[in-house]
C-alpha cells in the first residue's frame, strides 16, 4: 500500500468507516509505516474535533451539572 | 469500532504544542486555563477543573450526542456519563496524541453510537436519516447560510470548510461519523454503489483535512 493510500485509509479508520477486509490491510500497512504512520493517524483524529466544532452547541440544564459535580465530589471522598 | 482513546503516561505539559489541523481554540481569556492545563488538573483530581471543562465543552458535546441519538433527555444522561468517564479516564489522556477536545469528542461519539445501538434504534435512525437526506441532501448544514459564515470564529471556519464539499460527500461523512454507519450501510441507505461511497468518503475527508490544515496556516 502506498503512503497516499494509507493516508486515505487512515482518515476512514479514525471515523470507524473501514470495512473489515480494508481494516486487515490497513493494520498490516500501519506496521510497515511505523512511527510515520502513527503520527499521521494521530493527526487524523483532529477531524473528530472539527466535526464537533461544526455543530451549534446545545444547552443542558444547570441541574445536570450540579448532579455531575455532586457525583464527582462524592467519588473523591475516601 | 476501531478507535483509539489514548492510554499510557500522564499528561506532559511539554508535549502540548501538537500540530493539529483544527484552526483555533475557543478564544480563551488571559486568566483562563488552557484545555491542557485543565486536563492536567483533572488528572491531579481537581474537581473544579472538570467543572470548567464542562462549562467550556458541554454544549459542543451535547450537540454531538444529539446529532447521533436525537433525544434531549437521553442526550443529557449520556452527557453526564461522558463527563464521569472524562473524570475517571483522564489518566489515559495523552497529549502527544492530540488535543483534549479531540479526545473528548472521540469518547463522546463512541458512547453515543454505542447508546444508539444498545437501544436498537439504529434501523429507525437509518430510515429517518434516509428520509431526511432525500428531502434535504445537505441536511448536515441545513441551517447554515453564507451570511452566517463570517470569518474569525472557529465554528464558522470549520463549517466553511465542510460547506465547500459537494452534498453527496457531506451526506456520506454525516452518516459515517454521526451515525457510525459502515460503507456498506451507507451504500444501502443511500442506494449508492459501494465504490462510490468509498470515493465520496475518501475525497470528502481529504478535503476537510487539507482545508483545515490550510486554514491553520493562515491563522
């Protein structure tokens, strides 16, 4: 697999869109490309960030945050 | 789903300057802690840091969850679970693998799609999406107009990049990313040949990735 093809597959991989047979080939190529491949995959995860940032933020209740923080602080106690 | 959420050593502040294509942060004031600093504080067990991270990103994460499950009450429940997971799994966040927001979004998306599948609402969502996309091929950005795409704001910049894609590519990415559909599922849902779906995804993702990189360099 060329590095360009690996890059294409990496972008599909990070959104979970590789088909099983592609995944097998991708994992093999990933081993072959080593750190260079890992670095590129890492960069591709920024796509997740971009997709989330494209959305209009939604409101959630204050009660939800209060409940969350109560649970967190309860977990903190010995 | 083959996604990585990190795992390994604690956050190292020296590693926080990563090259990532997302163009800007969310406009922090001078006295506000960065996301990396908040993650570091969460790793140290400081609950107030989680509270700040919640204030900063709960809206974005809830919007993402809603995009997947379309139910406000369930989205709130999932949001709470996700922030509990952020709290308990912060030790696994690795700065060298990307930004905190990317890590949180990966986590939230996985949770939301798992939740969707557990409820066995997947087929219903697919049918609904099929109907939506037939009616509005650019449903992903249906509420975005040119007037709203004004420079300077991260969200607008990201939308502008996405908006530049042909509707068929946007639709394929929407179904893959927000609904967790495989290429075959997208092909079935949109009555499109599998090879075409693959090409649309590859081209669309490449354009977004490269567009964001270019924008980052311009900023």
